[in-house]
C-alpha cells in the first residue's frame, strides 16, 4: 500500500467536494434549515397538533374569546380552531381529513362530527367530551420531572446531524463512485498503479473528513442560535460521530462496489436510507413498536450512532457507557469494508 | 529480434461473442504499432486486455520477454478511447495527482510544453474542448515516463487542425524512442504514424506489415481519373480495368507508363487528368469490404 497514492486521491476528492459550491452549500444548509425549522415549530407557542373546524363562523382562525364553545375546550393548547361559514364547508374538510373534528358553535347539545377512521379525531373527541364534564379537582396527582429537563430540540439535534451524515455518506461514497464507474473515471484510475484498497480507503477517509468538517460547522452555527445543552464530553461525542461516520461511509462502499446505473443506485440508496431514517429514532421513538421493527432498526448503524450520541449529549454518558454501540459500529464497519472491497469492480 | 511486447494466441470471449480470436503479434522497441479495423473488429478489446484492464480468456502476453508483473502499470502509459477525469480540478492539478500515483514520473513542465497545455493549465478539466482534452489525456499517458504507450483512437472526434496537432505530439513522443500501440479509424493517421500495422476484422488479424508492404501486397493498382468527355474512343478498346463514376472514368492499372502512353497515342486530352496512388484506405477497404459496420 502506498500512502502517497492514498493521499493523492484523498486530496483530489476533497478538492472536488470543496469546489462544488452548490453541493457544499447544501451540505451545510440542509441540516441547519431542518434544525431551525423544527426549533421554530416545536419551540414556539404556535405549534398545532389538532385542527378543529367550527361553524357557523365569520372568522378564518378563531381565538378563544371569539367563540361560544366551552371555554376549557377553546383554551386547550395545541388545538387550532378554524372557522367555516356553513356545515357543508366544514364537513367537506372533515371528510378529506383537512381538519380532525367539526363542532357546531352555539349548539345547546354540543353537536359535533368526527371521522371514526381518524386517530387524531378520536383524541380530540376525548378532549372535547372531557371539557364538558364538571371540573373535578384532585382527580389525578401531577408530579414534576426530577433533574434537568431535555428540550425537544436537544433530543432532535443529534438525530438531524446523524441523518445528515447518513445521507452524505451514502450518496457521497455510494452514488459518486458508481457515477465515476459509469463515466469511466474508475477505468482511467485502474490504468495506474492505484489499488482498489488505496482508492476505497481514500474515498472513505475523504468522506469522514468532509462529514466531520460539516458537522463542526453545522454544530457551531446551530449552537449560536439554539444554545444546545451537552451533558457529556465533546470529545466522546466526536469519537461517536467519527466511528459512526466511518461505518456509514463503509456502508456506502458496499453500495458502490458494483453497478454503473445511477438510477439503480439512487433507488438502492433510497431503499436503505429511508427505512434507516425512520427506524433509527431520528424523528420519533420506537418505544412500543413491534419487536421485529426494533430488530430491523438494530441492523442500521444510524440507530447505534444516534443512541450513543443521545446518551452522551442528553444523559452525560461516557465512552465506557456506550461501548456496546461503538462495538456494533466497529463490527459493521469491518464487515462493510471487507464485503465492499471483495465485490469492488473498476469496470462496468 | 528484440521485442518489447509479444502477444501469443490471445483470445477474449464474452459469453457467446468471441471479441478477440487467437491473435498473435510482436512489437519491437521504439516502434509504433497500429491496429486498424472496422467498428467491432476487436481492436479496443485487444489493447485493453494487453493493458491489464480486462482479463484475457486465454493466450499469452509477454512484456520484455516475461509475463506482466505488478510493475507493468508503472511502466506503461494509457490513453483510452472513452474516459473521464476527476471533476473540478485544473489541468495542472490533474497532472500532479496522476504524477503522485507513479514511482517514476516525468517533469510536468516538459509534459505541459510537449502537449501544448501551457495556456490552459489553470483551466478546470471539465471546461476544455475536445482537442484540449485529448492533449491532456496524452499528457497523462506520458506522466510516468512510460516505455510503452497505448493510444486508443486518440484523434477521434477532433477537427483537422487538432488532429494534425496531435499527430505532431505523437511524432515528438516517437522521437523520444517510446514504443507505441495505436488504434485508429483514420488511415491517413495510421500511414503517417505507424511503422507496422495489423488490420483486424471479426477478432482476427487479417493482414500485417509496414504500410508500404500492405499497399504493395493488397493494393498495387494506381487509379487514373479522366473526364469521360476527354476520351475520344470506345473504352472497350483499352486493356485495363475501369469504372464509370459520375461522368468520370477511373482506370485501374499497375503499369502507369503503358496506360498513359496508350491514352496519349489515342489523342486523349490529359488536361484534367488525376493520378491517385494506392493508400492504406484502399488496402483497408479491399480487405474489410465496403459494407457498413456499426
């Protein structure tokens, strides 16, 4: 193995990436926009979970002081009240699930309509009925959460970063290498003394460098706005993201090993990345999900990287606490590199 | 004879297709060996097998008298027919990156001058013309001071000026004593550059020799062209083969003196006479036919 050749390809790939301003900008902008978007949506008071239609009403959006709905219902947080001039207007929206619940204003019998197939409608119905009951105090005892509260944005942020790393690794290694094979770049490189191991190593190392550089810039930029709380060590977080990044890039190598169809490769990348994104708890927890879904989630490196990162960031865990996650990531990395190198082909 | 490269009974099969069918040839050091033939004849497959880009089905390839070793790629320079380069790099950076891939390398300044790249060396290699790209590809093939160079249709798609410029660069490379294997569709190119030529068709070598040997062996006849109006006698009277094409008479002969004497004796007006010597294109068409190949 020649480090001179490896360095040459590493350097060339980095130059390519940093000179492609559109790709570079998007790599920084995409995670920042998502974090900023979610920060605004979940951090502010305007977040809406349920939409209730009210008729007849002259307003488009109804505030609690503009309606004669029961006050406790009208003041419920996370419900937006939308006015309709007539029953027909409202029921049309309800049928198409544009709203979750429809209620007639000023009705002595509190007439309402709800779709039996709508889970949100079911919840709003329960809320609506409960607000009509007499206010009974001490029906349940509320206890406070002890210790530091984890803000939603602090829980979400590692997920967004990890998801960005996943897309960048799979597309940046898998898709790019396949495109190079199709264009004939790999064939030209194969005519030189460069070995497959040197080439693949340079691609993974370059991607790691790019991933961590992007991570650093995005973290710094987002932290200026959201002031994230990191309970554990920044060094431990770096080790977790570094290991996870290598593992995801190695996954990209497996995708890149064969094939020269960009369309097919983009299908494969989507086939892997979308389930990985949804089942790795980037957006929501899998608590209560069927066992087989949790088993599938364990196959994804993102699950283990994210689990370790959240433990360090939110719970103050140390590297020894996340040893199982790191061990799985290292095992997956070795396996992916061995499989990727064994299957790799320079030519079409 | 001291051969740099020897090919013995080389075969390359793709499932049902035999792309290269048991060909053998040798290339002497410091010469330019040309492979010509119609599309699909097996030229590119042949040189890609020799280059170690694709594996042979059977046969023997000897470089300096021995099977190719791991150092083979260090000693050869390759220009592919279709290829691309890493994007967003300047020409100079591309040369430097490729230079780093070899143990032995040429002086970049010298390569830039030989290939006329000085003025465009800072340009991004995605944004250069076809001729400039071919010159860059040639420069990359020279970056490791190769002893043997493979040039696969180096001038395809170039305009006449760019093609002649490329030929002059290849001549400079030849003057440095490099051994070259070249494939081309341009017979003029093969005739100008190659010392020895093999004509391939259907995966086999159907003729081989120097350009002059091939012409002498396969196309000895000279063509004399005259307007039909300038001939004041019946063509049936002449003892030569002839064709009538677009109002002109094309007489084929291997004895030009006798033919011209006969035309003069019959009072033919020779003002618009054209004499066309046989060339490699005639040899090529005689051997491979005039049927369209895809």
